[in-house]
């Protein structure tokens, strides 16, 4: 712990801890979706706090698309070891066999097969009845209307027109066998809250969030880091070394870097306050069509 | 006007500002036409919370869906779901976030139409303040009264009346003053601590975040200034301590902690606390957190407490000071808002969740419903979606609560439909009911075990359910004969027969059918207490009521027997000529014809009368009773 929390961060923290405990109390087999990013880091930190001195009574699940930055995978394994928590890694092997990749199949198919279908496979395989996700309502318009406890049918589908009313901090956790609930403890946090909390609580994050000299190519206005040899270069492309960092982390061929000199958490916060673009702008998968996130979520995307 | 985070401040200034920052949760009420979404879009836009890529997206959308002519339609920023954008309405509650250097804000943006009352109540439940929009051209309307009433009902104490579109009435002071007076006259009937009236134009931005030169007669704050400065923290810390236990933390044999969120008050190590339901007292030993033990925890903090003594405590218990405990009762009066398509039926069993406790509950009396537009009290037998009523609630076990007006955390509850698992109602406790505390069960010396031992049998309810003419009474009659031959003590309650006496005041509406089954269930329970095997033949079309009777008696004492005969066969049999008359429209609410039958999903026994002779079916019932150990072979 480094600095005392502001009133508003304390209230957000307490609300999230309440949500985490409520799930542990009322579900038989919960899991925490761990995507290695800053939001997951905060969510995991809150889980460590919620159940202290016990460990969180649920495992972490990472749906690995096999195209994450290598630094993310290293950070994931180190984090699980450092905190002594169970980590399940699931890969959609069927997708791998079919050769699905962001390069060969495009972002839509890759995301659908390796993320959405991979997630469904893992949830079915282990029979999880509740899954925590680090999504925030300020990220995207359709998320703004999603409940903290978001009901999913047996087919993992979300029906935005038929959501349960959610009042006070009284969460309806009742489900039938096969149905499940996605739970978003960070619903009321903003990107700024997340960074200020990481700063105040001294929470480790993947180094890719900090500026460094990295090999990138510019494609359709986005700076793509060539993390390994699998990303083919166009004839006219040569990776150039630029000082960049990432605001969000995903599959490396689908995640745009920004030019930045921010090497500390303080720098990141200052840079964000001056920024004129939203964090999801770096995500190439959201902008395919209007309402694209709502559509993906109805199909079971987190 | 406050300094916004338009440019990056120095790190030191940032850290300082951040540590003092407070949080305000508010709700905006009004319909599309009042400019509600435009107002929120304006707040986000003026506080620089709209990013370039989002702006580009809505510029594109403005051409497709926009309703404000050329230029950007700020409302599109907040209308998230595709259907809303297409229809130009706001269906669901959306939460929005923005910050200045003084406060961070969470805005619940809720729909204004009457059919979305439940969504508005949802947004209001977590809000400390309401911004109620009034179109300056229209003044105080029915919907203004409705929005204000719901906010007051949900315990919001501070209101801003935003008189919007003031530009369209020529920035008239007279119009503004008339609206303000009309609103204050009406709101005197409600429970608000403060009302602030502000003239503004969300479209032009006047008085939203910046004052306007077009309103020289107005000297008050802009909306944002008011939101930044208003004091809303009803001092939850000064109220008596309430700690609903959420999770028992037992990592090893040496540690036993009780985790939860402090609903009100403060707690320190050494404080004496009482478990509200059992009355057992002990002292707080430690307040445990990952950052080290605390000397003090306050309302809103999520902590883990350890106690000095080994006291039996589980999730759902409430810790409180011995001197000011919550009420503990199984009956209370409450206001409820109905939230499901399926109407409320008094007597039906629901699950009630209050703080961390979940227990079966029924609405025992519907005192009156409230017309949300006029606040008139109306007589009612059921409650439909979005209707509000005062009711009496009975829970199957006693629970600890406070009146909602005194404590939002320990006075609020939801009702959950046991069939669909949907959230059926939101409730606010008014007060405990005296009769619950003054009636105590009398324990008799000759108990049910003694009575059933005398009869050499275990008592049970054999519940025959099925369509009219399915053969329930025929099978049950034969089963009773066979039991009598075996020397068993039995009683048969028949649907038609009880309607000549016990239930002769009841008809066949859904509400009366529920009451019919409830009374029969209570009578069957009395026979079970006497050690008798009770055979009940009732159509009992609803799963919820069959479950209610099941819950009345003990585990293993309810045997549900579904007499499964196809409707066509029943119609063909028609021994009393009822189907003929029902199909001709002469009998309303006839099960299978004009009223639904919910077939049991988990009956202990299913008898298909089409497949086997009656005698064989009766023998199957006897075999089932032997298999369950209710009678001897």
C-alpha cells in the first residue's frame, strides 16, 4: 500500500469487494476471467482483499487465443505464482487445428472462434455457474446498460431487452441448472479510477503499458507491434523502432500502440487526462460495424 | 465555474485533488422530449469526457438517426442499445461517469414513460439526488409528479428541478417563476429535504456547465456547480451500527472472521455487539483487512470482523449494538413496486432477499395500490407490472430489518419469482407488524410424533394434481380404500367438496385459486400434525402453489402425484358436462380451456390414466408409499 485512497476510490473498492463476496457466498462454482490487462489486475487485487486472510475461493481462467503478447503470458504465470492462486489456461484446440488466426482469418472470425467460442468451451467444460469479468460500463455504449450480475442462458446468450432489474446492492443470483451469471465487479469504475487505484495500491501491471522502444509497423493508421515472426510483413513494410506503449492489451496483431513517453503510473495518468481518444480506439475489433459490441455480447463475448 | 480536467495538471496537484474527491450518485428523470439524454450528453461533452473517436462515431450516427437537424445529436452518446437509437427512446437504465476536480459523478439515466417505472425505480435506488427535467413550454406535468413521487418513495432527499428549453420561451423569468411555484406546491406532499430550481437549455448549454448572458435575472449556480457543491451524505455514520454478515471466512482452524459491508454506523475493536436474531452478545476483537488491522470501520466499508467469543453466526445474521437493535419479526408492512409481467398474487410464495438474508415470503395483504400520477389510493386484488402498493409481508422465518426511511441498506428488499427466478418486486419496509411479535406458538405436550406413533404410520400429504376429469378423485378414492384395508388412518380432501364449506366464498380467478389451495394446504398440514395420511384432489394448476403446500409440511411429507391425462381425453370423458359448457364460453377461467395448467416438472409420481387400469395405478401409489417408508409393507 502506498497512498491513502480518496473517498470515491474507497467507495468503489468497497462496492467491488461486496460483489466478489456475494458471488462466493451464493454460487456453487464461480471462476474469475483473467485477461492479464490492467482491469484484471485490479479485479484480482480486490479479490485478494475481499477474502483475506483466505485466498479467493475460486480459480482464475485465461482463455488464451495463442496470439497474446509474450510479455502478457510471462506476467500471467508470474502473477499466479506470486499470489498463490489457481490458474486455468484454456485454448480452443479446435480453432488451432483449423488454423484460425488474426492474420489468416481476420479479426472477426479469430475473435469469435478463439475468444467467444473458447470461453464457452471452458465454461461448459468446468461447469462454472458464475464468471467474473473486468468490464467497465464506461468502456462502450452497450456496456453502460449491462447489469453487475448479468444473466446468461444455457447457450451463454445475453438478452439486453430482458435484463433483471437491479436495485440497491441486492443482487438476484438465482439460476437454473445450465444457466450462468457474468459478474462485473468493476462496473462503476472508469479508466481513470483504475489507474489511480493501481497507483495508490501499488498493483503490478504488464510492462507493455509503459513506454519503451518497440518494433512497430503502421497499418491503417494503427501502430502494430511485431511480437513474433508469425506476423507477415507486407513487401513495403519494415518494422521501425518507436517509443510506444499500449492503453489496452489484447491479441498483438489487433492491438494498436500509441506513441508515448509515459514511463511511470503518474505519467500514464497525466497523459490520459490530456488524451482526446478513448481507450477502445486501439481495439481493432470494436469498430467493425455500429453496435458491434452489443452483437458480440449477445453471442456470449465478454 | 470549476476548473475541469481539460489539460493535465501537475502530479502533485493531481494527487492532492484526487485524495479529497468525493462521489455523487444521481439520477436524471424526464422523457425524451424533455431533453434528458441531451442534458447528459452535454455534461459529458462539456467536462471533456467525450473522446474524438466517440465524437466521430456519433457524428456518423447523427446523420443516420439524429433528431436535432444538422449538427451533432448529443443524445446519441447516451442511447446505447441499437433499438433505442432506432426508435429515439431510452428503454433501459444506463450508467454514465464523469468527473471534475471536486467530485466524480455516477449518473443513472432512466426512461421517463409510465411503462418504465421499474427502470426509474432501479436508477433511483442507488441515487442520492435527482435531476427532474421539466420542459419550460409545458410546465409541471403528470409525468413530473410521477417522477417526483418515485424518487421520494425510493428515499431520494435532494432534488434539482431543471427547467429546460428556457431558450424556447424567450428566457422568460415569469415562466420560470410560475413553474417553480407550481412544483414547490406539489412537492410539499413529498419527503424532500431540499429542492433547487435551475433554468437551462441543454441544447445550447446555457446554465448546464456555464452561466448564460441570456439569463441575467438568474443569480443561482449552474447545474454543474450545484452538483459539485451539494451536501447529500445523510450521515450514515451517525446511525446505529448495522453489519449484515455476508461471508464467514475460515481459512484455517485458528481464524474465524465475519466479512461484510457496514450498512451504517461505526465499529471499533472492543465494541459490544449483539446478533440481532439470537440476542447473543460478544465484543469485536479485530477489524481485519489485507492492509493491516483497523482501529475504526465506518458505514460503506467492506471489512472482516473477528469476535472475542465463539458465537454461532452465519451469513444473513446482523450484528448491532445491544442498545439499539433492528426489529426482528416475520411480518412487516412495506411499499412494493411490481416488476414482472406475471402479476402479484397475495398468498403466493416468493423468495425475499433483504441485506444478505434470503427466505421464502408471501404477501399476506394488499392494502391498496397507489396511482403514481395522482397519488390516490385504490383498492386492488393483484398488482401488475409497474404498479406500486402498500402490502403486508410474511416471511417463513424471522429476520432483522429497519424501516427503509431510517436505513436504506437494512430496509430494502427484493422479491424473486420462484418459477422464473426473475426479480418480481422491489420493496421498502415501513414498519414491523405487532401481531407477529405478540403471537407465540404454543407447544403441546402430545406432539405429532406421539400422535403418529399411536397410529403406527408416518403422516404425509398425497397431493393429486391434474386437469378436471383427469381421474384424480377416482384414483384417490381407490387408494384410500386400499389404505383403509391396511388399517391406515386417512382423510380425503376433495376440490369440489371444500368449495361447499371452507372455501364457499371463493371463485375461480387466479387470485381465488391461489387462496383456495393455500387454505387447503393449511388444513392438510393440521391433519399431518394429527398423524394422518391426507389425500388431496385439487386441479391446483399453478406450480407456485403446489410448492407452497410442499414447503408447509416437512421434508419427505409431500408426495406430488400428477394424474396425467391428455386434455382431449378429459374433454371426451366430461362426466359433469363442464368442458362442453366451458368450450361454449359459458364458464370463464376453466383450466385447460381458458385458464392455464402448469404441469409438474418434478412430481414424485406420474400416473398416466390412458396407459393402465385404475387399480394398477392405485397400487403404484401404495408401492410408492411403502418405498418411501410412510407405511409398512
